[in-house]
């Protein structure tokens, strides 16, 4: 039996809890049962043996809190001293100092517990510190859900393309920006009107800064640069510009050249960058909608393209599920 604690119980954390409930038969085929022994959000905590994943979600929806106990400064002590095997970290991204997720993850790793996380902040700022902590303590650190949601780019590159020399990677890593740019092209909308539409549909936050200024994409580029290319970089090493200043005229000029404008993250060929680029119509990176897509150039397989939904409750939970299965298989 594997005991898990869910850190953060917002949209993604609830999705992870539901997936654990719905996939117990799958875990049993792998010789395991997943037992939730704790969960906490920003204001409350619950612990116990074999907590019901669906009841946790129901309580959160009904009360706004996952637990009955008020969270306090002893949460790191709870992580360090509670008997469990895997921390499922779904705390929100903080690109300023990566807290509180960074402390939660490091505490778990140093206590000899595996970590699966969807949080970009700690990985974008302290990737190699976290990787070293995992190696030093002989535990697994998994983070497929931190880049691309349901688009399995990290596991694809590290496992299925493990024998390849990956020369470069270019991708659309933020579905919100892609939606906005596509609406500007298809309907001739000005930027801020397309942004409002994205907000109305729930694709963009009330404060869309992380998306439209390329912050989210740059964090993902830093993670991919370290995870796939073996670099030693962080978010601040990524040259970044967003889409805030893209005009209808620029969109129209691109169309005259049979191209579209897309916010592209790029690694390789001397670049570590996020910026709007001209992409020829028909190219894999000219895709519309809210999907993420990555175009990977390798020495043997040549060009490999992968696409998938980059965000969402079930989509991100599916990526964490794949990492959970991986930990089960690697620790049998």
C-alpha cells in the first residue's frame, strides 16, 4: 500500500483526488492500493487513514476547506513526520520565490518521500537543487504535470526518445495566449477584446499577467531546458517577451505572408527564449485553440510533434496519474 498526501486542494488537487478514487482497480493491477492519509489547502488540513477521495472533494466544494483543522506553521513538520510515501504537490505557482511549494517539496524529499508536482515555480527557480535532494535521498521527483498539462512532453523525451540526441525544441506552451492570437486572426479582434473573451470563457485569469507577458511559458522553458537538455538554468535566464503589444495590423501583415503569429518557447540553437514568432500556415506550430504543442528535432527520429490540452482539472490530473504509476513501477 502506498500512502499519499495531497498538498494544495484547489482545482488540480481535487482532480487528483478524484482520479485516485476512480483508478483504484488500475493500481491493484500494479500490485498497489493508494491510500490518502492527508490533504491540506491554504487554510485547513485533514489527516487519517484511507481518507475517502470523493468526500474530500465534496467537503471542499461545500465549505471551501478540505479539512476541519486550521493550518498552522507546523505544516512542514507534518510533511516531515507523517508516515506516507508520496507528496502530491498541487500548490499554485509563485514565480517570485516558489513558496510555499518549494519548502513543501524539499521537506518531503529530505524526509525520504517521493514527490509528484504540478507546480512550476520550484522547478523553474530551483530545479537542480530539487533534483540533487531527490538523488541524495534516493527518492523520485516527478513533474510531468508542470509543463503542458495532458501533453506528455517530459516523459516522451526522457523515456521514449531516451536514445535520441535532442537538438532543439520549439513549442506553444500557453493555451491562453494561443486562443487570444487565434481570435485576433479569425475575427479581427483587438488584443484586449480577445483577452476579455478569453477571461469570459475561463481561459484567462482575472489577472492575466502570467499568461500574456510570457511568464508562464518562460517558466516551462526553464523546466524543459533542465529536464530534457541537461542545462543548469532558471526562469530568469530565459529571454522573454509576451503578446501584450501585438496589434491587429501585425496579425494582418502576417496573414499577407500566409503566416500566423504565435507565442513560441524555444530551446536550442543558442536560444533560450519566449517570444511572438511568425509561423507559416500549415506548420504544426500554427495550431489554433487552447492546445499546447511542441515540435522536437532529434538526430535519429527527425522531427517529432506532440500536442495536448495544456491545462484543466482532469488534464493536469492525468499527467500526475502517469507520474504516480511511474513511481509505483519504479519502486516495486
